[in-house]
C-alpha cells in the first residue's frame, strides 16, 4: 500500500493509522511508521464492562535485529519529550501493507528483509505478532516488550508489577505475554511523547515499563518468531501467533468475497464496529476513544447490519435496545457507564432502524414483538416526556429543549453551555418524527398526516430551503433528512439540493454549517474547548454523505462521484476506514476519531442503494 517514500517520512507515515479489532470492544492500533502518536495506541487494548472502559496493556513490541556482522539494528520508533525520535526504525521501512485487514511491515537492512504481521483472535482480548525473515540471514532477533496497565484515556501510574512465567510474564495480574527465549528486564522508559495528544491540548507524556525481551534465531527465509499477549483466561493461551494471523486473514477474506476493493474495505471497516459484549451485540461508535452511543448505533444500523447481512445479530441488538426504553425514550448509556436518556433523536432513529430491519428482512415476527414498544414511544412523545420533548397539540410537530442541554446530534457543549442548542422545533427531529409515525402504518394516521402537513407549512421557506429550527434560517445539513428518510415528509427539490451541495459539500462529506454564516468555524483543531466549539459550526461530517446521496437518488439522480471521493480517503487517516470529522476549510484534513461507525455505515448503505 505504501512504499519507502511515505514509510520513512515520520510526519506523513505517522498520520496514517491502522486498526485491528478483537470483536469484543478492544483493539490493537498504531501508525504506519510504528510511532505511537496517541495515548490510545497499543498492541493490546482491552475492553472492560463496557466498550468505552478500555485498558491499555501491551504498548509496543520493539524489534532489535543482530546482523551476521554482529551489528545491531533497532526497528522500533518512539518520540520523547523535546520531540526527539529514537530509535528511528522507520528509516529502514521498505513498505507497509494492509491486506485482508492484516497490517504488514517490511524493513530492509541491506540484503536482509524482516516482515511483521499483527492480528487479533476474534472474540477474545488476544493479540498475535509474527516476525518473519523474508530474505538474507541468518539473523538473531530480540523483541522488547514495553508495558502499561491503565485507563486508555489516562497515563501510566508510578508502579507496575511484572511476574515472570516459563515463556514470558504476567503484567499487573491482568494480561500475559508469551514468546521464545524471554529475558526479564525491569526499567522505566521515561517521557514517551504523544504528538497527537499535544495537538489536542491534552497531557502528552507518560512512562512505560520495559518488562523484558524475547529472543529467537531466524536461520533462513521463512523462519518466524511468534509472540502472543492476552488478557482473559491467562491459563488458556490463544493458538500460535502465525495461526491467529492466518485465521484472521481467512475470516476477513470470507467477509469480503466478491466485493470490489472499496466495498471490501468498507465491509471490513464495518466489521470493526460490531462487537459482542457481556450483554449481547453492540456498536462501538468510534475508535479509539468512543464506546456505545444509542444515537450512533441507530443511525449506523442499516449500514452495519442490513447492508452486511447481519440480520440475526441485528435482531438481537434491536431487542436488547428496546428493553432499555423508559418513558418512550431509548437509553443513551454512552461512555459514562450510567443510564441516561438525553437525546431527542436517538429514539426516533430506533424507530427508523426497526422499520428498516423489518422492511429489508421481512421479519414480521420481530415487527410484531416490537410493536407495543414502538407504539409506546409515540404515545409518550404525544403526551410529553423528559427534557420538554412533546408533540405540540397546535400543529402536531415535536418540540424539545431544556436549559443547559443539547438534545439533537449537534450536542457539543463548552463549559456546560450548548454550542448549538437547537431548542424548539428542529427540522431533523421533526423529519424523524413524521418518519417514525409512518413506520406504524395507520395506527397514528391522523397524527402523521397532521404533522406532515404542518412540516410543509412551517419549515419550507420562500426559496425552498428549510429552516434548521423554526425561526433559525442558518444553512445546515439537518434539512436533508426531510427528503432522504424512507417516509420523508417532503419530496426533494433539485434546485435546493444543488444550493445545499454548493454551500456544504466537500470531498470529505458535508459541512455542519455553511461558510460565511454567523459563527462558522472552518478548522476543527486546538484544545478541547476550541474543538468542541467548531464541532457542529462548520466541521465536516462524512456520515451526512448518506442522506445527501439518498435525497438525490429519490429524484432518480445518481451522484456516484460523491461516493468516489470517499474512496480516496481510505488511504489517508484511519486506513481502510472513514473518519469522524474533517476541517470545513480546504484541504479538509481529517479530524476526530480515525475510525467512525456512522461514517462507514452511511457510505456503505449509500453504495448498496
């Protein structure tokens, strides 16, 4: 995928990240150069009680090759306080490849070529790392284990306990590392620096514990050194590392059989977000720092489950989420570990997801099972529920809002104050409301028809553009839902869609606000406050490509070039995936999570239309 020109460029190569998920919420993640640029990067990041409560375990395995001449070459790559890069193992890289979802590096040292592959054992927190001699030799290889055991969002504490075993060690009684010829060490590598955390205005340094090294002799091409690390049952090691890699490759090939390259990449990307937790299937909203959010899950549902044929898993997930309904609202447990009901749209997206599941799969049994719960959602919204969410008896439209809350998907707050509160009658919320009423057929026909008529009278302006919130004419993309949902309240106007595209469309997706409007911010950069202020005031959101493409398709117009643009992004940031956000201003550099569920899901859904 990448040759030496990019791999040896510490800036460009370290800006491209790879991800290998374990299927239970954990992952391995890093960069093309091997430089760990985030506190979240590591080879064994373990999910806890929820996908968001992750722990960083094995941070890195640094290879040191001893040549026939006796010279030692370090292939690791680290940045230290002050910006020093040492060792600079990336300077020996001849290539990086992401084939069938398996990252592979090749280092060339004269006539000697060493290869590394990494995979995870699907269904358990276990990583496998294989070093292979490709050409030249014989060589000796030492692989140094740098360890931590801390919250993935935090920094390593001042102490760590390592217990030697016959083939490696156990760290903090939490995970085990095994491989050939282990030699215990015991030393702090101090002031490791994470440049991406520095750019985000966060703590950017920590110390890592050098637990020891594994040693092997690679006599001839094809010889391998295998290392595994796992964090569940320490007395039940995973299969040998090479077998784990081969199994992962075979699984990924089966998932993508018959797909073109872009669809194959998106299919594998989608697979990363669907996880099996202790309570059943769920969706990781984004790697590396998000857990499960009900809004994200339901927006992504059609792309992640229906477009990929995960009908049974999706059925199980919808039933599980339905059990969280309270006062007609879906729980938004999110990353807090506690149950919250703080979205106006998450529940309405749930109605949409359930309707799409039954429509696509023909699973009328599930429809009948969920119908009382879905009916209860509508009844609670008609009567009024939390946060001032209620149907206005005057026009049937849904109103929402509460002091200090941001209940739509544009939910960023700075110092507790919503940046775009959008309280009142919001266009997307009411498009979802009309759509949700329609999913129940004629049960609420009178309410549906009244809300649809009121929508057309209230939101449509003289130009045909829709108000974002009644009384707010700011050009935002939320109006796309009024034309793109299956039971959308309006038919698209090509002239209006053209104006929206001219103002909001970028190669990365649609801006959250039009340039030149009050409060527009074109760069999603800086510390937390700066980034949150820009989050929905100009920042590009790739997931919005889905509604945009769908609205045009309702007119019989295919905008395939918009989807093609996304294919170029598959090699730019989170490799093989689509990012959470991007700068509103050119060159629209990707920001936020490199791997985002609804971004991938909506592109995959749109391709399947």
